[in-house]
């Protein structure tokens, strides 16, 4: 159970970083236009 908890945290952290990255690209695209 403890390991699955760590696994969930890692997944959510990875998703958060990916979402922030795509959001940043999205903002750059808007500014470019």
C-alpha cells in the first residue's frame, strides 16, 4: 500500500509538470499571434 501511494504521487507530479509545460507552450503560441 505504501509503495502504491508513492507511485500515485510520482504519477501526479509527472502529470502536473507535463500540464504546466503544455500550458506554457499554449501561452507562447497566443503571444506569438
